[in-house]
């Protein structure tokens, strides 16, 4: 069966990575941005991503040209969504812009197309409430870059229908993403709430002079993260006590209760704490070298993903 046509609206960092991900899985993709030059750059970016992916063994035997040929640029939003059964909106993170774009999408898309937003922090209810087709609107929030990181949060507004949730999750699973179906919307969704909890404590430890920013990064990068790259927190604690998760809680629950009771104040994210963190980061990485470091990180991430694929071949 021919994969469903997909429309990608907004052709920046996230839109181009989505266009690649859908095209790699065989979907015909139409791409539109308010700026034609952004859409053209995104098309070139799809080829670049595909070339890097091929080098890492992540292109499933296809050539970059074959993948890029599935992405076509549309002259306007209406043409872009005309045949699409899944629309992935990735325009700027601004609620008024999302509202206007979703109104246009709801008016132009096929009645049974799912309308998904990549928004990082806006609740789906904040820009879909008044739409006639609001039952098919939801958030599909990726981790950057979705071309490499599988997890994607599927977030319903109170009026989102189960069919739209099912279809979005199936589309995402079909391109190799790992959908997380949320029961309801909540600020930060799931991944930013988890990341936020960790950052709050990291800031607190620096602010209180317990650890340096370098120590915190060492503790995660060379301590917890290698294990977290293989399992989630519940899997981790299940494997960390001979009797599994209940045994772990019996052994270490009291310690976490003492810590938790003291983790109630918000640390200062600005001022002297931020000065210390920024000084540490700029000493380790001059600002001018940031793009080089991002590229290196993405290449290493590709190697890691290729390793996971070898261990768990994709169907
Ligand atoms: N960058 C990240 O790490 C990340 C991660 C997950 C989700 N997101 C979300 O993805 C979305 C896109 O983020 P990005 O980082 O790709 O931004 P970006 O600035 O790289 O790209 C946004 C693109 O949208 C276009 N655009 C803006 N308004 C438009 C409109 N009205 N119609 C058509 N095109 C329009 C811009 O021209 C630009 O090309 C945001 O909602 C963001 O929160 C970003």
C-alpha cells in the first residue's frame, strides 16, 4: 500500500527534519513555508540529512536522491495540504501564529486529515478551540531532531477525538518514531516536565555551591545518561535491586523522601547561578564553536542510533 501523503507546514529546523523522516519511510511529502527561500533551504537540508544518515547506515538502503525526490515544494498552504492525510505544522512558536495557521489548515485540509502541531510548549487547546474540525487537531511534539530521536508526544486537547490520536500514533510508529500517547494536555507535556525537574535540581546544586556546572555535566554524561540511553527511570530502578522495583523502593525510598521534602523551593535560574554556568560553558566551548559542536553531537547521535538499529532491527 502506498504510504499516505503528508504535508509539512513551516520549513525551519524541525519542519525539514520531519520532511526527511516522512520521506525516508516512503511517504510523498509536500512542504510549504511563508518564505519560499526557507522551503528551498529545507529541501537542500533534507538531502544533507539523508547524506549524513546514509553514511551512518540509517537510510535503509536508499539513496539520498531517492529520499529527497519524495519531497516537493508547494506554492501555498492550500496546495500543500490538498491531498494530505497527516499535516505536521512546524511554524514559529507563537500562539497567534499557530492560531492563524490552524484556522487556515482546518479550512483547507481534507476532512479526515489529522492536523498535528510540533509545538514545544503551547497547549493544543490554546490554538484549536474555535475550529470546526477541532476533534482532528492535536500536538505531536518531537525531540530535536525528529530525524534521529524517536520519541514523540501525542497530546490531545480536551476535544481531540480518539480516532485522531490513534491515526497520529500509527503514522508516527509507521515512520519509526516512538509515540507517547498522553491522556490529557499539561504544561511541559511529559519530556519537558522530566527535563525541567532535572534542571531545577542541577540549578539548585550550583546555586547552593554543592557542585560546579562541570560536575553536574559529568554526573549525567558519564553517570546516569549511559544507563538512561538503554532504559527509562522505572526500568533502571527495577534492574537496580535484586527484588525489582518494589525492593528498590523499600531500600532507597526513605532517602528519596528526605530529598524530595527539601526540593520544594524554586532555584534562581538567573543572576550569579547563570553567570557561573555560562562562564563554565564558554570556557569549555567558545560561542563561535557552537555550530561545530552541534554537528559533532548529531554525528555521534547518528552512530548511537545506528548501534540501536543493529541491536533491534526495524521491521
Ligand atoms: N527547535 C527545537 O529544538 C524544537 C524541538 C521540538 C519542537 N519545536 C517546535 O517546532 C516548531 C518549529 O520550530 P523550529 O525550531 O523549526 O523554528 P524555525 O524558526 O527554525 O522554523 C520556523 C519556520 O516557520 C516559518 N513560519 C513562521 N510563521 C509562518 C506562517 N505563518 N506560515 C508559514 N510558515 C511560517 C518560518 O519562516 C520558519 O521557516 C515550534 O513550534 C517549536 O516550538 C522545536
